[in-house]
């Protein structure tokens, strides 16, 4: 597990010192993304649970949601 100064945490796969593959990133605000990463950003299938409890599951590309899964 990697802990950052702002309170966020990452546990998962790495490639060349970057989040890459499957992992879980807990953000300092309480949000959490669990899924695929590529070069330090969400990329592939994943689930974002926002701090308020809202859950968004879908396909991500370069850190942005592309389409949600039903």
C-alpha cells in the first residue's frame, strides 16, 4: 500500500512506478475508485464510490467516465 501526504492511499498493481493494472485508490475526501488503472489514471472497467455514497460503475478512459454499466 502507498500512502500519500494528502491522506489518499493506493493498493494494487504498479508498472514503472505508476498505478497500472487492477487497484484501489482511496481519496482524501472519502471517495474510492476500484478498478483498472493505466499510467496513474483510471482506465478500463471500474467503480467509483463518492464520499456521499453515490456509486458509479462503468468504463473509464484517461481518468474520465466514458459509459456507465447497467
